[in-house]
C-alpha cells in the first residue's frame, strides 16, 4: 500500500474480530512509531501493550465506559517520559513537546497498523489518574493516549473531510 493511499483510506475502527494479533505484527507497528520525529530526537515515548481482558476492562471504565476498548484484542497505552523530555526542554518539553512527540509516534503507529490490515482507534478521553493507577505508572511517566488494535469486523465509510481550500492560508491568515 502506498503512503497516500494508506493516509486516505485509514479509519478509526471500534468493532473488532476476536482474532489475536501476532506479537511480531504488534512489535512492527510499535517499531514504526519509534521512527517518528521527536523534539531534539529525545524519543520520550513509551508503549505499554495490554492483552489481559481484566486490565482492558478497567481501562475501558477509566475511558468513560468506552467498552469497545475491552473488546479490542490489543490495547496500547502511549506515554511520555517527562523526566527525559524535561531534561532537554524543561517545562515546555513536559507541557507541549511530550504531546507533539507522542502524537507523531501515534500517527506512524496508526498508519503502520492499517497497512498491515489492523484497525485502530486513538482514544484521548480517559481519567488519567485512574489509568496511572491501573498501569502502576511511575510519577515521571504520563499516559497520553489509548490505542486499540484489532482486525476490523466492520470498516466505517469514509468520513467527510474539509476541502483543502477551506484550511489552506497563503503567507498570512485571510
């Protein structure tokens, strides 16, 4: 699959087949994430793989009862090591670059998954404190996203996108 085709065709998937995803595919998907750019090449991202149903159910509850999370064969929690990023960039690293870096890694991850016919959904709505407790995270590790992975049971139709003319500005606003 070509890059632009993958970008155009990728969808958020919330309905998964129960089929397991082989460990080597999960690792290849995460490897793609680690090739994303990061501020000063600090690479502050960390990835937690969850396959245990009880843990996935707790994570779904922490994500405001988004039950599809528990039904995904694999759940990834993407975190930032705040000590690592703040050592390089201080408060701006903690409050902004950590989010930018993990977001770039997540986009790579989503596209790599789709290229391997694995569906995914990026979940940002969750109780961070509860998620930290479930995963027993040290204080310097901040969870920034939950990603579900699984073979799609159904793929939604392509969502409407704003035309480039609506979002493009040349040289200045307006």
